């Protein structure tokens, strides 16, 4: 007995004191990018008309990058992170368009994914956000698992960012094989513009409200932590004022655009122009570029821009591509100023 | 009781009570001559005779398991009925089993509805969020609630007319609600069985004594009287004692969150081990729990420990007085008791056949004098039928239209002076409560009522403290008030934005409110519609504490409050300023302001303000739409609108 208690006292001796845990160490990074095996492009912009279906635009966008198989391999577990932050309906454009989410789920399954999880850590009551945004029903119908952010799905991690150190992180999002960022382009009163990089706020639990004191740095920290496989920006309907929550349809505008890229900085640099911002006004883009997360100069990413026409044909910089020709067969980039049909 | 024949001394074990005509030998204690229960082995000889030659030693030494088998068997064997041993009527035995099924079923139904009193969302749901079925159903069928609110408001609010069905049921069968349906009653029934009195175990003398009718059982009638008088004077305070309200409140606000806490901490502990299998198991369990009975996040309720502790005490009381709550305090039981005096079904007794064995009292639920020689307290009887099943003679018979001679009358039981004094108490408590710091003066500034609540005075007439709204609130915004709304408003709902704000598109609390203290509003009524000139429902107004706000006093950007402000245009607007930090360098910040004409008081800003302990923006009740007097602005005051 004495021996045992002595042993416990010796093994579990607590010196007390007031020290702070270790501060140093490299930044935590979750990198889901695929090794680049040379897709035709790394940056695609699809511009549709008000008659184009979002699903069709998403399909064109992903195909312009070389198709979903470039990003998702057979048997992958894929986490899709739309913006499901607010208790708003699709027309209010505060959350990612449910049709866009469903289209991406579909593409990911077509590429052979084993499991697709759609989730976000919402700002308002999650059940309400997921249901009323229409994402729950559309993603479920497309076969995805829609997970609500229950408390136990978060685990405290040390991110070791500039301003983000210890935070509860949404495990479901970081435990997947591939992660697809699926933001919606919106005005944001403090950050000026929110889409791809700021969408990672939804990987954090806890009281995120402190982050706003240094919003640019924390957005950059999060984007450093999360390096997605693919970013698909929903700009079908864009919230121009009163962001990020909106609430008034008058503050939104249909833009019928989808941007897809492997580079989240480039997506934001392009996307902010949609609401009349300029990339140089967004400090988090500059920090992101300094940290080599991506580039603000999307022209360097062999961009492809596709315009969908109502007759089913597509148009890129004046070239009419008849319906039935795959967008990946059409090249437009800086080195080939004239667009051409490859086959 | 003193004029009744004295019962035989209680012997302690069922089945050992001799009939009256068995003559006890003088000198020895009665139990000494009782035939010992026939041991099972005694039946063995006939069987073993045939096999004796083959294996005589088997008979001499039964295998080690024989005693176990016989013990188990005797457990399942119907014990020999004592006394004359007359069997109970088949139908009654069957009905008693039906009663057990009914109790279990209704308890489960209640728990199911309670657990479902929340919004979870789903893929099949659309943009309009409602409860798919009346989760507050038990309260709608509660005649005490209906009667109380009828007396205070002179109306029957919506589905409360269901309670007429319960009155009808009681008029036919008596207090079957208590014995067959009431979830709280079933809990007490169960606990009285689970924690029997330490002296006297399950059947002994103390238990029989406790199950005899006692004067204290009248307390509930006086209490009922006081509550009804209080209702006439304009307070539905009796809801504090309604058993369904207690069930929802105690299980919903105390037991379930506590269970959530325990299971959550336990499973968290497992998932933090480094053993993969444990982690997986814990995650899977957690997912399964959250998908069924638990909530995806921990809910907290203001001062809920009091609610939990009172539940604990009243359950524990079953140890000394079985179904203490039902017999002594329950105002719903009292209401039904009054009605049950006129019920068609009742008990008829053949007093002459009673041997005073008191077996009927062992499991009597209502303590309603089922035994012979006394008048039956029909109003106390839960119609559990245990007495008729237990009676070995032919004394007790439940029947339609019983002979009224064996039933006690109200005059025999209630004391008029006591009725009068309790009624006076009910009438006197209200003015006392209302002349303290409450409704009319020194109003607590943070007494924020849920959206759609009626004006405070009417609120007191209606709110029965059932906690349905607190249970259903998806944001954990509603809490049982402690003393915030005065002693009279104990456990009425109060919105504490710091714990949870009111979700603007949510109208669930009004939907589950059974009495209309929170009216059933729809989204358009709540959010307003500028096109149709419908004003939104305001529950308060936000104010800034500039000394604590980061952009106002610390030259630090923030405006989380503005981001979360849900109105459109936002009630919070920002002023762009360059403010110097301590070194004189200008810092660009946006300073928030509230526009009181737009603020709906939802409290989202207060909830999310990063100044953790006391937020820099907070909501007080002033400006709430429901009040004509609790206003700031002239042009939006209620008098101008109506
Ligand atoms: S207080 Fe607000 S959020 Fe809570 S239930 Fe009522 S309407 Fe819903
Ligand atoms: S309470 Fe706060 S968040 Fe709600 S409307 Fe008023 S200012 Fe906006
Ligand atoms: S959230 Fe709090 S600290 Fe931040 S601006 Fe609003 S009131 Fe000030």
C-alpha cells in the first residue's frame, strides 16, 4: 500500500507553476492538393445566361480544368465545404447555391468517390441553415452525407498561425482524403469581400468572434492551414451589399458565373471584382500571396473562360463552340491567344 | 379510523395471512402455525419412485443446480392465494396488465414527444419550419391547465379543448388518467416500487399504513382551490404544480441536459484516448445518441439545478409515502378527483366478507381506502385495480354505476374552513407579489419575453411555466426565470441573449405554447413586411456600452455585432473613423450604432460580441412590441399603431 501510494505520488507528481505551453513549431497545414499532372488549365470562368442551369455551369467549369478525375480518385472520401453559414433562403444569396452543391457532389461521385460529406460550421442555428438554404435536401438527393456540426465533431488543435493558435477544428473536414471548397461570392462589411479564403472560418468551432479583430491575418492563417484540392466559386447570384448575411433580395444580383481553380487566392482575386472590389484592397490576398498560398494574378494560371449561350453552344472569346464539344477540348490561355478547338 | 375494526397484525409476507376462521393455538405467535410454503422438492418422491432403482443416489443428493432451478421456478409460479383464495376476475387481471402496458406506453409517448420538442432540420424540410405534430399534446389534454386559463382569460385557447376529452374520460372511468396515463404518475409508481420504505421492505406494515387514507391527502384540494382563486385573480401560477408541466420542465431542462453532459464528457474522455477503437466507438455512440435522444450541443438552463433538485426530492418522497406527489400535492389529480366523484365506474364493496387482511392496501396507488369496513374515496382512487386483483375474498368489485353507499362524499372529507382560508391565501398572494418589484414598477430591464408574447399582465394569466418553449428553442435562448420577473413569474420564460439569441425566422416557441402566452405567429408577422406595412415583432432594443466596445474605446476593429444583425437594412450601422492608438497612429475602425427603429431586439449582437464576460452590446426589453408602456420612441409606440 505504502509502495503503491509512493509510486503514484512519484509518477504523478505535479510541480505546479504558471507556464505557457510551447509556442514554437511549424505551422499546421492540411494540404489536399493533388500532385499536378498538368491539367489543361488551373483557372476556369464560366459565364452563363439567366437561362443556364447552375449544374451545367459547374460541369463546364470542372471540365475546363480537366474534369473531376484530375482531383478525385476512385475510393476517395471527399469533404465538400459550402458556405452554409446563415439562416437564409437561396434567393438571398447568403449561402452557396444548393444546385451548385448538388452538381459538385454529382461530379465527385462520377469520379469514383466512395463517400461524400457536405458540411459547414454555421453561424446561425445549423439545422435551420442547412434546411432553409436548400443544401440539405439537394445534397442528400445527390447522395452526399450531410453532417450537422455537432459539438463532438470538433477537436482542439494547435494551428500555430500568426493569430490563430489553439482552436477547435472541425474534424470531419480535415479527416477526408480530398477537400473541395465551395464558397459563394459575397460582400462582407469588415473583410470587404468574402469567398474562398474566408470560407475556412467554417472549419473552426468555439467563439470565432475574436477573429474579427485581425480579420485579414486570421483569414490568411486559415487559408494557410487549409489547402483545398479544388475551389469552386458560386457566383450565380451574388450579394452586393449588407454582407455577409444579407436578407434582402434587392441587395443581390444574378451574375450567372462559376469560377473553378486549384488556387484559392486567384479565385478570390477574380471574384472580388464581381462585387466591384479590387484585389489590392484586400489585405488577406496580399498576405496569402506573400505566404505563397497562390497568386492574385490569375492570368498566369492558363485560364479558360467559357460563355454559355442559350442555344446550348458555348462561346469563348468570340469562338462559338457547338453544343456537344467538351469544354476541355477548347483551349484559351496566354500562350495561345486565339482560342481553338483542339480536336 | 378509530371506529373501524382493528386489522390483524401485519405479518410481513404475502401468502401467510390466515383466514379469520383459522384458529390460532394459544400462546404462540400466529405465524408459527402457518403451513410453511410447500417446498418444491416435496413433490419429488412420486417421480423418483419409478426411477429409484436406477439412480437412488440422485434422489439422495440432488444436483447442485436443483435448488437454483426450484428457486427460479417458484419465482414464476403463481403464489397460492391467501385467505379464502378466491381468484380475481379474469377481466380485472387482464385490465391490470392493460394498465401496465398503457402506463409504459404513455410514458414512452411522453418522452418521445419531449425529446422531439426541438428543431433538428432534415433533408425533407422546406423553408418553413414547424413542429410536425403537437409535441405539447399532453398539456393540451390537461383539464387543470384548461380550467386555470379559462378562469384567468375566460377563453379556451385553441387546442386546449382537448382537455374536454379528458373530463369525459374521467366522468366515465374516474381518475384513470392518474393510474393509466400520467407520465409523472407512472414515474412515481415506478419509484415507489424501486425505493420501498427501508422499514417494512416491499410489503410490510409501514407500507400498508402509508397506503391508508390520510388527512394530508386533502392538501391537494386546498392547493387546487388556492390556484383556481389565483387564476380568477389573473395568475396562472398553478402551472408550477401541474404534473405535466413539471415533467416537461424537470426532464427537459434538467434531466436531459444533465444526461447530455454526462454522456458527452464520458465519450469525450474515450475519444481523447489514443486508442483508435475506443475513439471510433465513442464517435459512433455519440453520433447515434445525437441522432436519437441527445442534442448536438450542450444546452444550459438558468438556475436549472433548483428544478432538478425538486424533482429529486419529490421522487425520493416515494420512499416514505408511495406516490406522495399524486396523493398530497397534485392539483391536476385534485381536479380529476373532483370530477371522479361523479364517474360511472366505481368500486363496490361487500364489507361483510372482508377479513381485514389488508392485502388490497399493499399496492394501492391512491391511498383511497379500498379495504372493507370504510367508505371508498372514489376521488382518490387511480383505478389501478391492484386492490381487486389482490383481494382473496369477494369484497372489492369495480363496476359500472356502483352502489353509492360505499362511497365517501365531499362533506366527509373536506373542511369548509380550510377551503375558505386557502382560497383567501390564493387571493392574497397575488397583490403581495404584484406590489413588490415587478410588473408595474422597477421592472427588470432584461426581462425579455419570447417573440409573440402577450403583454405582461396577460402573460401572467396564461403562462403555466410548462417550459415547452424553453425546450423547443433551437438556440437555447429561453430560460426559466428565477426571480427576474418577481416571485410570481418564477420559471416563466425569459430570453437570455448572452446564452442564445432569438433566431429571426423561428416561431417555434409560439407554436408549442399550449396557452397562448406566446401567440402562434408566422414568419411574416414576426419579421414584418415593409410592402404590406406589417411591423416586425420587437422583443427589446440593443444598446452599446462604449467603454467596453473594441472600436469605440480600444482602437481595434471588430463589428461582429453588425455582421450578425439580421434585419435588412441592418439595425446596426457603422461609422467609419480614424481613431488614434496610444502612440497617436491613426487606426481605421468602424464604430457601430443601433438604429432603434430597426432593431428587433433579437440579441444576436449581444450573443456574438467578443467581449466575453459582459458584452459591449446588450439588449433590454424596452421597445418591445407587446407593451404599450415599455417604450422609448414616440413614433413607434404601440398607442400610435393601434
Ligand atoms: S425565442 Fe426565438 S429562437 Fe427561441 S424558440 Fe422562440 S422564436 Fe425560436
Ligand atoms: S438586437 Fe442587435 S442584432 Fe438584433 S436587431 Fe437589434 S441590433 Fe440587430
Ligand atoms: S461585437 Fe461587441 S466589441 Fe465588437 S463592435 Fe460590436 S459591441 Fe463592439
